C-alpha cells in the first residue's frame, strides 16, 4: 500500500483530495476511473521528479508487469506449458478472459498431443473461476505424484473450501 504523505494536492485550478479519492476543478467534481486517480496521485506524490514508466506500471498496474514478465518467459521457453499456463492464469485473474481463453485453447491442443499435463490446464480453469472444469482436470492426475503440488499452490486457494479438494490429496 502507498504511504500517503499529503491529504490534498492543489495545482492550477485543480484540487486532488486523497482521502476522498476525488479530483475537483473549480470546486466541481471531475469523475476519474480508479486507475487514472492512482496514476495522478503517484505523479503528484513525485512532483518535480522523473518517474520511470516501469515504476508506474508495477505500482499502478501490477498485473501488467506480471503479464509482461510471463509473456517474456513463455517466449523464452518457446511455448513451454508451465509459463503458458501461468500467463493464462494471470490473464484470467486480471479480468482478461478472452486472452486467457486464447492461451487455454493452445494448451488444450497441446494436451491432445500429450504434451501438457492436466495440472497446467487446471491452473487456467482455476484462474477463470470454473470450479467444475478445474476439478475435472485435477481428477485426471489423482494418484500421481504431481497432485501433491496443489497442496501449497496459491492458485488453487479458492478451491480449498470444497471437499473435493482434500479428496484429491494423498493421505
């Protein structure tokens, strides 16, 4: 979380109220989307300083930084299933469903060729919030050593309250 050093910033005819997350111009509210407010605040907090684009991206749009890193990892791995699955999962949790489904389609084609573990497909479905598909794919690895990985993988946290989750794990 950002440390708020000031509660109010004034510049030209504008007033930025941090506590109320409000920008006003000549006393009238100026509606701003949340990320635009965050960007304006980040710039106001660093008034007079040069701010690197990467610093703003990682602070305001952390999903974008993660996606860029995972895209690079997938590229370097030449389409490796682990980075591909991780990228699709991050797309999904960032609300970029169409992109997640596009990568999922590639993973499914690779799975048909026996080139991708069902675990990697389950990771994507978990990110998409599709419990039934996630458990269906996890069921395919029941009894295999790899299933123990889900015990500590935070991408499966939303499933831990389902009795099927514990049933998958070896005793």
